[in-house]
């Protein structure tokens, strides 16, 4: 019984260390001019003038693989989009809007009698749940968005300008 209790305490301590240990931050003067996501790797790369500034671990939609086709499919889109909005009053901490759907997305969804959906974001955790922090990376939990920790969204919110390109790959 003591061994089981010791194991549980060690797991708890390890989890807390993982969740709250600091990570490398973007320089305060960084200006991200492009973002590249590889859904299969659960990673997003932030670049400035072709130089990699930081790699982020991301969570995606509940059904992440394949291109988003219609509202409710729980997929994260694939393709070339841009950052088209910034919201610091979001229900999910802060967010950066992604320009999905584009004209091709709309046309295809209409051809199958569906709405393409929209409101795809790079966002943090639901307000009030920030303590979850890095544990959110262990699950795909969004409705098609790209999720980061709140501190990661804060630094991107500062460093990314509207019209910044984002390439989302399978």
C-alpha cells in the first residue's frame, strides 16, 4: 500500500512540475510574420523573415485529421489562411482569428448542402480554467480551433499582426 501511495505522490508531483515549469518565451521585440501548423505533429511554428522563433505544442479539434468541410465536423482546417482578427475579450482567454472559410471552402460546403462553419481561432483556455495550462495539450478538445496555453496566446497576440499568413498542413 505504501508503494502505491508513493507512486501516486510521485505522479502528482511530476504532473505539477510539468504543468507549471516555465517554457521559453518569444522575445518581447519579436514580430511573427508567418505561422505554419503541422496537425499530424501537433506543432505550430512561428517565423520572422524565414527564421524560426518558436515551436508551440498545440491541441486541435476533436476530429482533427482531414480538412474542415462543414460546420460541426470538429476538424481543424487545412490550407493557407491569414490572421484576420484579434480578440482580447474572448470566452477562451485571448484569440487570433483565422480567415476560414475561404471562397473554395464555402463553394465546396454549399455543393454538399452544408454550411462551412467559421469562427476558427488560435486561442487559450476557457476563461476561469487557466490552471489546466499545459495539460490541455494531452487532448484534442476544440471545435476545430488551435489551442495553446494562455501565456502562449498572450505572446502571439502581441507578436502577430493582422494579415499574418498561417499555413495549416495535415
